[in-house]
C-alpha cells in the first residue's frame, strides 16, 4: 500500500515538475524574445536593418506555417499540394513583412510579463502588458504559445486587448476568398501585390 | 409620433436580426449588406483622410495634461450611459462604483477633468451601453453595418443607439431633448461637441495602430469588421482577463487535420 502511495506521490511530483518546466519555458521564452525585440527597436540600427533583425526573430519564434494554415479556415481543405506549397511560401513572406513593418515604429517598446496559464500540453497563454508612455496607453498583450515541443516553444497568436491577430487575419483572408468563390489564386494575387509594395 | 416610428423601426430590426440569427451559420460573419457597407467604409476612409486624421494629429500636439483632462471629462460623461446599463445588466456593484465616480469627479474633479475618485478607491471600470445590455440579455448581433461618419456597428448596436437617443442617455436628454426641468445650463451643441471630441480623442489614441493596420492589411474593410465584432463580443462578455480568443476550439481544427 505504501509503495502504491509513493508511486502516486512520485507521479504527482513528476507531473508538477513537467508542467512547471513548461510554464517556465513559455514565460521565459516571451521574456527573452521581447527583450531581444526591444533591444533591436531601441538600438541605433537603420530602419532597414531593424526590419531584417525583426524578421529573423519572427522566423525563429512564430509558428508561421501553423498560423498560415489556421488563417485559411474552411478553405484549408480545398487546396491541392502545389497550392499549399505556394501558399506556405507566400504567407511566410507576407507575415514577416507585415510583422516587421508593424513593429518597427515602436522604438520604446517594453513588455512586462505578468502571469501565465497552462491550458494543456499544447498551449500556454502568457499574459503581459506593453508599458504605457506619455504618447501611448498601456496595452494588454496575451501570447498563445504552442508548447507541443517544450524544447522549442512557438508563438501562434497575439491577443491584444482581447482581440486576436490570428483570428483577424483569418477573417481577412476568408473575406477575400468568400467574395471570389473560394478562388485561392485571388488571395495569391493580393498577397503578391502586398509584397511588391 | 417620433417615438412610435422609432419603436416600430426597432421592432422591425429585431425581427430581422432574429431571422438572420436563425439562418446564419454559427461563427460566420453576418455581413448582409457587404457591398453597401464597403462603399460606406470607403466614404468614411475618405472623410478620415481629409478631416478626422488631420484634426487628431493636431489634437495630439496639445500638451499631455490637456489631452488627459479632455479624455477624463469625456469618460466621466460616459457614466451617464454606463450606470443605467450597469443596473439593467444586474451589475449593481459597478453601478454604485460608477455613480460614486460620477459624483466625485464632477464636483471635486471639476467637471470630470481630474480623477480624484480613483484615489478614493473607486477605480475606473469598463464602459457599458444599450447595445451591450441587449447582448447580455441574449439578443444576437444581427447584421454588420457601416454607418456614414459613425463607422462600424451591428443591427443590435444600432437599436442600442436608438434607445440612447430616445430617453436612455441622460446627457442627450438634457442637451438635445431639452429636458429643462432638471438642468438648464446645457445646449444641443454641447452634446455634438462632446460626441466629436470623443471621436477625435479615440482617433488620436489610435493613430499609429491604425496606420500600421492600414499598411499591413490586404483587405482593410474585413480587418476593421473583424476587430469591431471581436471587441463587442469581449465587451458583452465583460471578459477583461479571458476572451473568446483564448478558446482552443478554433485551433484544434488545425491540430486534427
């Protein structure tokens, strides 16, 4: 009986340690990532250099392929393999350009991580805030971190003041597709146009 | 007569909204008048470019205390709509908190320019309106609409605005509707000045965010629609900490493929 009790206690301790290590890695991941981005943004690099560095951060810390597939919504199933490949490449370029151009204007961005919630083995939500300045109010930012591979956590969504960027992107792409009978080529055309500008 | 027409219009809109709720797919955006909405959106973007954005940029150049004071005064005024809606939603704690804030900030805070209520422990809470109250009562949002100048809304939120303009908004009553038996000092122009100032204050606070969104969007109309509808859902659920965006359901469909 005592052996059984010890086994149960050991499993509980092990579970606690594992879940604690997930939570720690997700928070630490966001802390180190935001510190890295903040250093780039406040540094003396030119805007083009900052964009290059921000793209590098985006590439290694965001699950771009996953977000890309998510944003296709119900149209995901309608793509053939070659269209999927083309979309994957276009979306990555679109995402990195959009992500870096949105961020590059924030020269004094400081993120404070507040807490986190481990939802399950796949997702941890990290709650944080962008510290306010005299020009800009404080902004709540929650990060959906994909922790399926605990050694390599990846961001899947940013929820700013309760508004999901991934969902917004999904509804934007779905609007284009819905207005063009689900024709993926029209979305490709729009993405290419965006990349050319 | 005016009230009868408004009531009839509201009933028709509710009926339309209920029908739409039944027939629309769950989770789909109900943009029943998309072509017209897109045209109105283009008009609003033009107006923004030549009127609202330049004014907001000018407003941003005012000293920070003036902008903060203006924002505080407008927030204080919004309590006149928030408090009755707190009560209608059964949130008596917030109603009491906001009433205390209104009383303290209007008097000690000099017409709401300063926020001494915060120091007395009455913290600022979320704004409420009649559209949100209808949402809390279970009324569906209905079709998405874009109104000239006023911007994005839904059928439900339009009904909420009609309720406010027909007796639900004390500030509207004492300015536009001339309910002079209580307060005589205010004119109709005060109401419109406060509405325009609210718009400019909001636009000025979001100048960079909107520019970034415009630059990075492939369909700005759909982006604004999505953000508006998400924001309203969040406000109706009063979910300042956890939002619908935190649900895994949407993401699980990706996992399972």
